[in-house]
C-alpha cells in the first residue's frame, strides 16, 4: 500500500514536468512544420520571379528544421531542473560515454559536412540525371542533411549517405550543357551496300523530331554531314556502322535512339540492306548413326 502511494505521489509531482516537456515538443513540431510551409511558399513565389536553385533550398529547409528540433529539445532539457542536473552530471562524469557518442556521431557529422559541400559546390542538383557506378542510374530527388535520394527509372528510391556519394565517381548528364550525342550502332552484312546503309541512317536520323543539327558555321560551310556515320570496325559477320546523332537532352536522346533502331531496321528491310544474324546447323546423332551404317 505504501509503495502504491509513493508511486502516486511521484507521478503527481512529475505530472507538471511531463506536461511541460510534451508542450515544448509539440510546439517544436508545429514550429518546424510552419517554417517548412513558409519556406515552401516563399520558394514557389521566388521561383516564378527569379531562378532559384532547388538544391540549396532543400538543404536549407532540412537544416533549419533540424536546428529547430535541436533547440526545442535543448529548451525541454533546460526547463526541467532535474533533467538539467542529470544532463550536466552525465556530460561531466561519463567520459567513456562521451567518447562512444563522439565516435558514433562522426559518421553523422561527416554526412552533414558532405551535404554542405554538395550544396556549395553543386556536383549535382535536384532534378539532375546521374549515374553512380555501374548500377545506380536515375534522377536526384532530394538532398537532406544526412543522405541523397535518387529516383531510378523503375521508380525505386536509392538512399545514399552524403559522405559515401561524395567519394563516388558521378556521371552528371545535366551539368552544364544538356545536349547529348547519341550513338546509333548497327551492323550490316559484308554483301550489303555500305554507302546505301549510311544514307539510310542519315535520312532516318534527320527526320526524327528530336534531331538537333549541332554543326558549327564552318562545318556547314564545308558541307559536312549533319549526321556523320563511320565504319567503326568489322565483326565476324558484320560491318559495324555508327551514326552520331545529336539531341537536346538525355531523355530525348534515349527516345530518339529507340525510334531510330526501329525505323532504320524497317528501311533496311525495304532497301535490301541485310542485318546479319547467326546461322546454326543442327545435326542429330541418329542421323549420323544412320549415315555411318
């Protein structure tokens, strides 16, 4: 009975402190949400008037939100005298704990520093198409204090810590000039007319709506072709041709390459240009036995 009364007294005495902590945390959450909403509105308004980089904006939004939460938790600890005394005792006396926390926070701190460097030096921005290594290929969707989110073309999200992505070799298709040269490679048989195949590839490429004439004034004056086609090598059964076709951006280049594979194949079939494929002769063991007898 005495233990129950002591527990009731403890809960009654601590009720005010618990309510204070709850109120502070709720106000912190509401403040962070309101600040994010205000920043979103100001960004949307500013982007209509001037060009605003979404990469720096997103990072600033996450940074301010994290700062608000840190301040709110600090106020909650400082407001309650018991928590303040406990925190001072822990930081003053637990040297081993401080070392452990220090080692544990190194990775988190390096991620924050990596995010700051990404925001400042901009090796990629929100919305850029990037390739990381040989497996990750997609669009930068968000850059937070800790990690970068990449949306692949299968609509999957790849989350990479900022300290890790900062040490990777990144191919950015949108950095600087977005126009891109698309290689369209097709092999024709040794018996086919190479000049006819080259003309077909050039005509089909120049008819495509995404085709871009990237020749300089001097190249046009020399009457150089808008779509150069080169013989790049010889296979076991094919002469390999490559057309250099320019498109305004990587997305258009991919679509154009797929369309040209289809249209060039159809024209080759009509014009009698053969695309070689392997022939296989199958000999059954039964036939060999009958032949030997």
